């Protein structure tokens, strides 16, 4: 059984950042994880 990974919403914000290039690169590496899934609660 695989463990679930939770990602803070700030990771998504930094993925589009134009003023924080270092944090953007880190966020993009986190989001490139092929095993991840995004869940949304209504």
C-alpha cells in the first residue's frame, strides 16, 4: 500500500511565482512527482 502525500497550497502558488525563482524550482520538482494525485474537497 502506498502512502498518501499531502502538498501545501503554497507549493502551487510558488509553482507560478515570477519573483521567487528558487522556490519556484523547488515547487515544480515537488509537483513533478508522478505518483501524486490532487484531491479537492467541495
